[in-house]
């Protein structure tokens, strides 16, 4: 079975995660709604067939029989000449809704890719911690063997053996917990990829060094780009513009409209005198006079909804600024922690080696050895967490700054 890399994980997430399909369908629905609004600028053409038996009281039954059958086939053309911007406002609002849906689709893709990357990094971190805990078990096992050898030759007390055995038990408990964390992280990764948790897959262990960012770009320039390019912020701005156009549409509903109509038809009857072709051209003027104040209420509702949409757009902008600021300094802190953790690991490794040598030579105590072992175990864990926390912080900053590339993770 092929082991999954980061690129595989992101591809699976984009292909399988239901959220991408939800936003894709919403974007297509918005496109259809825009096409519908644009179609209102075109005339409407309807066909109709009506007729049936008729009985009437006629003053001249010889000329127009009281019992007759007529059927009329007609076509009617209707076109709105002027409506004070009702169609224009509706089409513009639908266009902005389409923009918002497209931006939300892009945001969903970026969010899905981000969650997949974070889940992948978390999986790698748990794998690293599991390996570190296994190394600690090996170290504790060697320490116990050394204590038992010294006890057998009378150079150490039974207390040394018991303490080394206790340390081994604690190391094994830590390794078992680490194994459980690996399985939990695997389930989270499967969910991020749109897979069932019990799906058979494996992840390739990534042992490459964590990239140390130069951070040449200032936080202010990243914030400026995020406010300009982030799809969720752009979607909020589009919805704010949509609200403005819906106000225009609500106002136009309270104003007159002028329509042009034309129809033609043919009447069929059992009486030849009633048959013939019909034509008509009409102009219509519709003037709203009174609607129980519903139109005024519609205008007020549209204005308040537009104000709320504008406030949400500002809220999205402020949230983006805060997220970029937080992510920027999280990256700087994580980069510093990587260097510090590497130094700590090197120092703890040397200290543990010295403690092992001193204990083997009989000049060091078991307490010194176990303390060095614990420090090394902690340093290993700190090194693993620092490296993968930095990678997670980098992709979070890329996402928050609006530059996360879903095509090339």
C-alpha cells in the first residue's frame, strides 16, 4: 500500500471532503440565479389554447347561435419597457451573490486544504512522539539492565534496581499513550480527507528538517494582502454590495412600471362566422397606489439588511487582521522554539551519555542517571513538537494571509 504524503493528503481532502461539494453546488445555484435575473431583461412569450362549448342568450340566434363551440389558439408577447431599476437591481444583486458564492467556494477549498495539512502535521507529530517514547523505553531498558548488573556484583542496592524498574514502567506507559495518540490523530486525518476512520491507509514518515522562515515581509504588508485577497473577506464585501442593490430593488417596487404587450391568435368554431385571426398591441402602465404599507416595510427591511451586511464585511476585515497578526507572531515564536529545542536536545543527549558512563563506572548515582533520562525524553518530545508546530504555524499564516496554494501544498 502506498504511503500518503502531504500532497496525497491534500488531494484526497479536496476530492472527498463534503464541504467542497456543498460550496460547489451553492456556487452553481448562484450562477443559475444570476442567469434567471439577467433573463428578466428579455421579453416573455407565452402560448395558450382555450375553448369549449358555449351556450348564450342571443337576440339574433339566426346570426349567432346560442349553442356553439369555439377554440382559440394564441401567442402573447410581454416586455417591460421601464421599471425604475427593478430588473437592474435584482440582476446586480444576483451578480454580487454569485461573486460571494465563488469566493466562498475558494475559501472552502483553502479551509479544507488547511485542515488536511494541519491534520497531517499533527499525525507526523504523534508519530515522532511515538518514536521518541520508544527510544525512551529502550533507554530505560538499558538503564535497568545496568542497575541489575551492578546489583548482581554488589555495586548497587536493590533500590537502584527498583527505581530503574519504575522508570521503565513509566516509559512504557508513555509509549502506550503515544500509540493511542497516533491512532486518534489518524482518525482526525481520515476525517479531514473525507474518509472513514477505519479506512486502510498509512502515512509516510517525514523526517525532513523544519523550514526556518526568513520573515522578510512585515506583518503590515501581509495584513494588507489578506484584506485585499482573502476570499472570505472578499465574499463579505460582495454580500455588502448585494445588500445595496437589494435596497434599490425594494425602492423600485414602489414606483410605476411601463410594459409593452402584443398577442395574436386564431379562433376555431363550428360556426364559420365566429372564426378568424386576432391581433392586439397594448401598452400598460402599472402604478402602485396602496399595499398596506408592505412596500415601505420591504424597503426598511432591505436597508437594515444592507447595514448588517456592511457590518459583517467590516467584522470579517477586522477578524482577518487579528488572525494575520496572531499567526505572524506564532511563526516567529515557533521558529525560535525550533532552534532552542534543537540545542536542548543536543545538550540533553550529551548529558544522558555522560550520566550513563558515570553510572557504568560506578561514580554516578541512579538518581542522576534517571534525571538525565527524563531530561532527554522531554527534550526529544520538545524537539518533535517544535518542528511540527512551526510547519503548522507556517501554513496557518499562509492561509490567514490569503496566499495558501491549494494546487501545490
